[in-house]
C-alpha cells in the first residue's frame, strides 16, 4: 500500500515543510513509446524530479502516491543539500519507491538534462525549479518523449512563455501528457462553485478581486564563499528574473480563479507598485495594485502586499448582476450570496461536502491519463493564467497601460542567454558598490 504521508498530510507544501523540519525521435515514435511504456509487463512509471526544494519534494510525494506502481529514479538540483534533503524526506515514507543512487543524483545547471535522460521516454518529469528555468526544461522533456508535471509559474517573461506554449503544442503532437501546478482547477468545491456561477447563479459578472496580502518574503543572507548567482537562486522569490515577481508567482492562483469564474482573460491592464517598507538588498516590490479590463469593459483588481504587521487576506470575491461569490486559492468552502454582503442571512449556497486535497488530485488525474492514454494537456490554459500575471507585473513595473496582445508580443527577456548559463556565470543583475540591486522604476522601466 502506498504511503500518502507527504502527499496528504497538509493542504500546503509549505506547511508540509514546516512539519518535517525544513526545505528540503519523431512525433509518432515518441507517442507510441509514451502510450505503450508498460507494454513489456512492468507498469511502473518512472519519475525524475528537477528542482528539489519544497515545491519539488511535495510534488514528487504526490506523484509517488498516485494509483499504480511508481518509482522516483533521478533527481536534479543546483544545491547538494536540497537534493539530499529531499531524497531523505521522500525515502522515509516511500521506501523502495525512491530509487535514486548516487549516479542518478545530478547537480548543476545542466543537471536537468541528465535527470530527464535517466528517466527516459514515457517517464514523468516533475519540474519545480524557479520559474525562469521552466521553458528550457519543459522543451527538453518533451523533446525526449517524457510526460511533464510543471509547477507554477511557467515563465518570467513573454519570450519564455511563448517557448512553453510551443512545447505544449509539440507535446500534443507526440501524445505526451502535461499537468501544471494550478491546483485550484482540481479543487472539487471550487469546481462546483464556478459551475454554478457559469450556470447563472449570480448573473453576469461585473467585477472580481484577486487578493494576496501576506507576510514578507525572507532574504537568506549570502553565505561566505557562495557565488552571487547561487545567492540569488537560493532567494529566487526576491529577484524577478528568477521568479517573475511575487505578483506573478504568488498571485497567479487567485488571478486564475477570478478569470475562471469570469470565463475570460483580460485584454489590458494598468497599475502600480513599489518598495514602501522593504529595505533588504533585493529587487522586490512589497506592494502591487493592478486593474485589469476585460473585453466587455468589466474590471478585475489584482492586489498583492508583503508587509509585516498588516491586514492579511487571500481571497477572490466575485460580484455579479444578481449576487456575489467568495472564492479563493484552493478554497474548500466557497459560497454564493444573493447580495454583495457575505453574511449568513444572504447565503444562497455553500459547499458542504468533503474537502479535497487538490495537490493530490492534480497528480492523480495526470497519472490516470498517462496509464489510460487519455488526452491531457493543461499548457495553454495555464500559460494564459501566467500571462495574466505577467501583464500585471509589466503594467506595474512600467507605469503604463498595456494590452494583452502587446504583452504577449514583448521581446524583453529578464535573463537573456539563460540556456548557456552555468554556475560560474554572472547573474543577469548584480549589486552596485553599496550592495544594492536595480529596482524597476515606473515611467522609466521598459517592458515592451
């Protein structure tokens, strides 16, 4: 029997880390190999983990907990302590399912290639590095005939996102399956709530809000002897070239839920952001407020804040012509109201069924599609959610109103030459003589 301890012990991979003590050939040929990978009588699906931090360890645990035999056979990271920590945490509950000897533990910028080669065609590659690396990793996985689970977010700029979308199209032509880390789309309560909204429960949607008001991201001090590149990768949330900004990488779930409810993607955005209280040496804005416009003229607000001792909120309120709904990232108790006050006397419907572990469900559905050769490719939808976040960040960084089409066509790369980067390369941004990094300046910063 599978051990689901890592996969289901919490609703959040970050919570899991706290509980466990720390971060741990051609199209036809490839399609035939992918759909007949178990033809020889062994139906074990091999897994490679690329990116062994918290997200990767949690996703690997979910993959190992799916129905049918699975085995983790290769791991890749740029930090040895993360790889070994992740392997040890997975080995404790999953035992022989974790079969990663030293010669299949790969370190360095090219480690992803070695891990993907090791798992082979028909295997599953779990991609959970900082988002900047997602385009080149998914391209290589698809080229080698592997199925993919890729964590959000999926790129940090439009050129990278176009690469991801092209890889998704290539995967379809090869009959390869791709799942993505927008787990709210696999949350049973949200699925039911959004279906009710689409059926007219609150009328025509006229506005939506996507909130992520939370604690500040920590910056780990640079260790003695650590290169500037390694320091930034360890603190990827603090550098937009790696994370895409916390507006994208953290708010993307809520933006996706709001657009799902609206059943549309925005056509333009304008907004603002900056560093009001943050004083650590990195590139982060500590607040954003972005107004999106849909084709019908209705609006959506995306609001992010990372400040201590402030009001916190993670929610997606949606207003319609005949009522409202309260949704949210992996929300287990969505509700619909007859008016705009979310009070008990206005309640029309609330989900009262059993809570779902959407982190596990997204892997269950991906692996079921692989085993039973069902169509499964979440790339395009997930890329559009990513572009929604990119569009907002671009508007806030530049101070300009930007259309969806302009953003999608942008040629600005945050990390040009990433494909050739090694651990000895200088990062795309470096500190000045005072240890300070360049910060985006609205009205000056170019994003198109």
